[in-house]
């Protein structure tokens, strides 16, 4: 047979005229000179010369991710909003956040911010203007007025700091009169 009919077998790819093993983190299912395929994101492939995508293994924890083509389980890291804990990943606690996947720990909400949610992936909520809170605050009630400010008894609902319920039932009372002449006196 001539060299023109020889092809690389599954698990091998053609590089500089030679068939070489597909490296860990990749696989090739058929014969030919095609390149090796990467294991998908969220998987890792420890075997060299892998011949099937089934040789790519999922990251062990549900809240882990890896880059495509990862070769080792150590490439599996916690997703945004989660940090490493006991061999797996745990959600960031209230008062903390983590914007990116990786091995880093959840960061506390900065002074003047708060978060009551867990697994937060973006920056924490701001306290209302004129107030601040300690680091890692978990509720808007942790926001206290700065020196020179006092609490507004009717806070603006848009700040997220209002639990006030204003009783307006008197405006619709059945014994009210439609006579409004007293208002023009």
C-alpha cells in the first residue's frame, strides 16, 4: 500500500506528517487527518488518545465549570456566586458576592452596601443616600443614617428602604361627603 491511503486512526491526529495521540482534554472518534475535538466546557478528559466524547467526564459538582479542552478535574472551579467548600461548591452567603467563576472566595459587600440574597453574582445593593452600613451587611435595615442625617418617616419607595404602609382608607370611607366646599374656605 502507498502512504497516501494511510490515515490516522481514531484518537490520533496528523501533525507535521505524523499521527500523534490526541492530548488529554480532547478526543477524535473517527479515522482521518481531522484535528482532535475539545471536551466541552464543564467537562475534563484525563485520557490521551481518547476515541469518544464519552471519555470526557463532567465536573463532579453541579455548581462547577471548566474551560473546553480541560484535561484534569482540578480545572473544574465554582461558578459565579459559589465558592469552594468541602470538595464541592457552596452558595455565597447573604452579605457576600462573587462575580466570576474561579477558585476565589466570595467577597463581602462593601461598606454602604448590603445583600439579603445568597449566590449573588453582581455587586451588592447601595444603601440610601445619607446612610451607610458595615461591611458584609445582609439587609437594608443595616443601613443607618450618617452623622447630620435623620430617618425620613416617609422614605422614597425607589430606594428599597420602605416598609412603611400608609393608611389611605380614610379617603374612601363610606361616610365621607362629596361636599368639598370646606376645602375652599
